[in-house]
C-alpha cells in the first residue's frame, strides 16, 4: 500500500497537503483501488465547506463515492485534467489532485492522520 509520509490523510480516504496557502486534496491509493476504474469526477467549486462535508463525488465502473473536504474553507479549484481524464486518479493518485480549498485555518491539517495513522484505518476496514 502506497502512503507517502509527507501527506496528511482523512479517514474518508482523501489525502491533503498545504501548498501556497491552499490545501490540495486528492484520493488515496487505497481509495482508488477500492473504487476501480474512475470514469467521472466532480467537485462543487465555490462551495464553503466544513471539515468532513461532501465536496464532490467520483464514480467508477463499480461504485459512486462522495469525496469529503478534509478541512473547512472554500473550494477554489477543480483539476480540469481530472475532468477530462478521470482515470488519472487511478494511474497517479498522489500526483493527481482533485480540488483545492482555501482553508479557514491552515493548522487544521495537523488534525488529520499521518500515513501510519491512516494505514491503521485502511487495515481495519
């Protein structure tokens, strides 16, 4: 299971990192593996969300799944490359971000799981 140590993780299977004042969010490798081939993704750009709120969804050949905001803030961007080729979430889950959030409090990332903590969540599932 690939879980980069430099990222933070939500128990709902999103990864996050702070970049230029924004929280960049994607789906984890275990999440894309559970979903199977992703064929569609959408996010509510402009929405103001609380941590844990549904920010959008991804659909695969097997299932549809909500994607959650790992921190509170405003969703300011959706990765257009994912809109054009949702399979990028499968082929490069950590190199392909899904959306960006302007966080209310960037320190909120500290409340997310480390790679080891997230591994425990995945192993328990």
